[in-house]
């Protein structure tokens, strides 16, 4: 394999005086830089000169670049500034009024639609220009390129080296900030209206860690959370939405939540979900792991069963994101990264709805071999579902030791490393997962189950979050791990997986690790 250095590597080499490295950066980014310059000055010869000047400025100031991975957008800002300096010097009619503002630029005719066309007199123009000057560069530059220079979102994105959805978000936020700076004009001008907002959106998100930054991103719409841990506890088939919330609330009630708190939260989530009829489009946001795939098939089943279908149902479902390695989920992404995903959404197909509904019915039934029958079908329309369902089956007690995969991994880690603090054990367990899905509260519950049957010993710590509590495997735990003792024979195991109720000493279903098949013990 031929190694191709990234921008960060080339920047570091160029900082050390490697001229070839900077030459490679020039070659890589010259086309987009030149396109930006041409779009600003409308003169090919001047654009080439200004692009060269921008590269020289970049070289002289390379040590000021805080993040070498962001060389492209940094360079494009330099190109933009270089071109604006030239326009102010050689085409002052474009950028200067008698008051020294951007008034005439605001009044230029343009073939592109512009919310600033209302600026018909000097005083109003100058007020808007002053407000634009107060915007941070992050918002002012894309706003200028889109609304004043008439570039499309795609061309602005190419010029700045960012995703199209990020450009839409930045322009939208610029309009919002301008509205705050010019509150008395809010009802009189079209500046504060998005240029293209054909319908309203309801975003259904997998938790507050995604909801909060997405709300801050400028992505339009209403934001609602749907984030039950369906892979844990009873999830019976053929119950109403309200009944399911009540069942799940009773399961979740404990140290962290009272039943009333869990119920209130569940009903709030349900209210947001059921408001879909008030919106033109519903967008489901999820990722590749077991937690999210259970949410996804539940939502697909929900919408498939509604007598009134969503006007448009869309899906954003990812298993990776550029420069985020390792990628575990949407909660790792910041506002701009999340906003960049909006334009990747795809309309949910009838095939996806049908598969989601079949998978959910299999999961909520009392015969988990139905899940295997789903897996025997073509599941490619939901590309992460296969891995998630196979991981779910591994949480059934295995036929040799009685250990689900999570508990087996815990005992294996303790046998290999000796006594471990929870703060060390939990990350080690997470590293054994192909797709991390389990939270610390679930892990603590699994440790309590093992301790109750004497397979591990837990020494409490001083930290209320249990980070410094220590866990050790016992002799009984070693015997179970070796297959000399069946955990189910100890008689206290009692767990729901979907619609399957598993009770020791003879749970109805077990997982054969060697054959990778469910076994009916009935």
C-alpha cells in the first residue's frame, strides 16, 4: 500500500523547512483556492495572482495554524481575505460607500436570490452593513459568499472545505444573529427568513448527548429524544405505547429513578414521538450499535403501525465519521459535525419499514429463534442490524457455562488481570466489543448479579459513582468460567431479553457459542 500523507503530516514537514511538503499542499489545494478567488474577483488572471499571494501568506504564517488538520479551511480564509483586500483597493465602488461601509455591495444586482434586496436606501443599507461587520468571521464569510456573492451552498462548501450541511447551518445561524442585531427590522424584511425552508422537521434522537449539540448547530426543526435501553428488561409484544412506557418505567425504577420519574420521562419522550403528525418530515438519527439498532427497529415498527403515516420519514444511520477514531456514536460529534450529516439523510423505504417491523416482532416475542429467522433473510437494507441482533443473541446464557457474553468477558478480564477497579474494568470490557453499546449502569447491574451468586467479590470504594470500587473473581467464578459449574444451576438468574423471560435453573433458551445457535431447553 502506498502511503499518502495527510494535510497534518505535510504541515508539520513544511514547518521544518521541507519545501516539497508545502509544494504538495499547494498542489492538493490549488484548484479549490483558485475557484474561490475566481468567484470573488471575476478575473482569471487576478485570481491566479491572488491565489499565489494567499499561498505565500499561508507559508509565512504556517506556525500560527493551531490545528494542522484544518489547513484547507484556514487556507480558504486566507484566500478570501486576500481577495477582499484586493477588491477594496482596486474596485472600491464595490466595497465602499461615501460612509466607508459595504453599502454599495449590498445594493448590487445579482442573479442569485438575496434576502438583502430590500436595502433600497442608504440608511438601511448602512445599518445592515454595520450588523454584518459585527458577525464573527465564522458566520460572516459563508454569509457573504452565499447571499452577497451569489454562490450556491455547494460552491461555498467547496470553497471553504466544509460539508454542504455545515454551510447551510452557518448561513442559518448568521441570519439568526443578524435578526438579534436588528430586532426592529425583524417583521419588515426578508433577511431573517431562510431562503429555502419548504417544511418543518421533527428530529428523533438517541439521547441528550446528541440532542443538545444538534439544537445548538442551527439545524432547523423540533428535537425529541427516544432513548430507552430496550436490550435490557421486559419488552412484550402487542401492547399499547402507554402500556409499554409503564412496563419499562417499572423496570427502570430503582436507585437512579423513581417509578414516577421514569414514567414522566417516558411519557415526555412518547409525546415528542407522537407529535410527528405536526411536521412535514421525521428524521431518525442513530448509529451502528445494539442500543441504537433496537431503537431503530422499534421506531420503524411504530411508524409502520400508525394509521396516519409521516409525510416523509428519513433516516441518518452511521457507523463511522471522518477523523473520529474510534467512532462509538453520535454523542462524540460536535454541532458542526452533526449538522454536516443532515444532507446525508435518506428516505426510509418500504423494505426498511417491513424489515424493522419483522425484527421488532421477533425481538418482542417469547421465541428468540425468530430472531435467527430474521437473520437468515436479506437484512442489507438496514446494514447494521445483522451485527446488532447477533450481539443480542450472545446475551442469552450459553449452553456450557450459563454465562452471557458480557459476564463471561468480565470474568475473563478479572482472571487475566486480577483485582481491578471499576474505572479500569469497564473500559477493558468496552474494548472487547465490536460496537460499544453498554453504559456503566448496565455494567454495574451485571456485576451485582455476579456478586449475588458469589462469582465475583466487590469491595466498595469511596466514590459515589463506583469508579474506585474493586472487583475480584472468586473460586466459584473460576469454576464457572472453566465450565466446571453452570451459573444457571445456582438458581438466582432472572432476566428478560425482549419478550423472552429467562429464569434459572432452567431458562427456556440458551446460546450455543460453538454452533452460534439458540437452543430450546423446553
